[in-house]
């Protein structure tokens, strides 16, 4: 399970680096703007498109479903 502190570290990083949330289901969410993601103790709310679906909307993602955070500048590195 991903901790909310770990996600917050990515969001408040200076300078902000876009990153990808990878879920256990294989679904991915790209975080390109830190103002469009909110982290709670048990879930993340973010605005954007999911994977190949181009429809942007709000998504609630339980932290327990997040397997990894992957920075865009190093797509082969997976951080847990």
C-alpha cells in the first residue's frame, strides 16, 4: 500500500516533476499539475484522464490500490 506521505513528497517537490500513478489493476493516471491532485489519509482525488480514456474527470483512488509512482523523466524507474 502506498502511504499518503509518499504521494505528498511527489506533489510538493520543488521543482514539481510530473509523475504517473500505477495501480494494481494496471490502470495509470498521469499527474501533470500538482493543483489537480488532493491527498487524503486513505485515498487520492485527482482530475484527469485515466490510461487510454481521454475523458477528463475527478477520480477517487484508494491508496491501497496504488502500486507505484513513476516520474516522467525516468519512465523505467519505479518507486515504491
